[in-house]
């Protein structure tokens, strides 16, 4: 039986969106994954170093999915619900979770870590990453690339093509070099995303709050209703995410 617009929106508007676990979207949305397999790379690198830091760990879900950790393993996160979730997941495995405002300085001494990692950081403080890395240490991260899921946010906001974006690999690698890091590898892929019902769209926009910064169901109800009708007629709403793998080393 087809569920109504009001039922789908009410359900998605009430569900908890804390943490960085998207399992609620199973069967309701899909996203193609980058070819490099970030979580596998993360696990492989963590197995080779004595001390590592995961910056902006979210709810700790990605870090918790690796097989093992180095003797010294720390993670930072700024949003209190995510700090609580990350602590619950990671403390039993010996990871220290530090509540951090995501502004310089990182709460660690110079040259503390052999590896700094991050998956989808909201901001990247390159000088701080360089500072806490030991000489020869590595930053390995998967960033959100330019115009990620633009088809979705432009449906609500209109064309943003002329708005300068900070998240571009050319800009980020230049900033990394300015901070004294050497670029080892940069790769970017655009990946297919499909939303199968309007509830999935509502959930996604409530969780990824920077996508449509002023999003609420009430504010965008008319646009949501139009999109629901479009999906009922044409099928899934298709967008494309943008992902960048970046590896940099402190000389």
C-alpha cells in the first residue's frame, strides 16, 4: 500500500538524527561508494602506526568499524549528541574521545601522532593537522567534494552554480601545501545517489544540516509536496555525491 505524503513526512520528521549512522535509509535511499574503500584503507593504516587521531569522528561509527587500533588512539568531535554516541562506541575499545569545538587549536601537543584521519570533516584546519603530526606522519581522509548532491539542494535553494565553494581538491591541496604538508595522493569521484521516497529526503536534510541550512518541514512543505508528486510519477530522485580521497605527509 502506498503511504501518503503526510505519513512519510511525519515519520521522517520525528526520527532521531543524532550520530552519523544512516541505516534508517536502508531500502529508502542508496549511495554508490567510492572505489578506494575508505574504511578498509583506514583500518590498514591504523594497523601500522603507534599513535593516531581521528578528527571530527561524528558518532564514531566509521572508526568503530575497523578491526583494531594502535596503542594510542584518540578521536575528536564537537556536537554533544555525537560525542555521547562516539564515547559509547569507542571507549570500550580503548579510544579516548575528546569533546572539541572544531576550532584551532586541537587539544594535543605538537608532533603527537603518526597518523591523522577524518571522514567528511566539516572544516579542515591544515596548520593544526601539520602541527600535531610527527615528522613523516600522514593525514589520510575522505572529504566531501565540490557540488556534492547539488541536484537536491538546488531543488530547494535554486541554482548555486555561481556560489564559490570552499570544498575543491585544488584549493584544499594548495592549503595543505601552504601548511607545510606534501601531497601524496588526491582522487575524486562523483557517485550516484537515489532517494526512493520523500521521507528519505526529509531525513537526509534533517541530518546533513549544511545541505539546506534553513531546512524545516514546515518551511519547505510546498516544495516537499511537489517533489513527492514528482517521485510518485517519475521514480527515484537522482543526485550525485562528490568524494575526495586525500593523503598528505609532514616532511
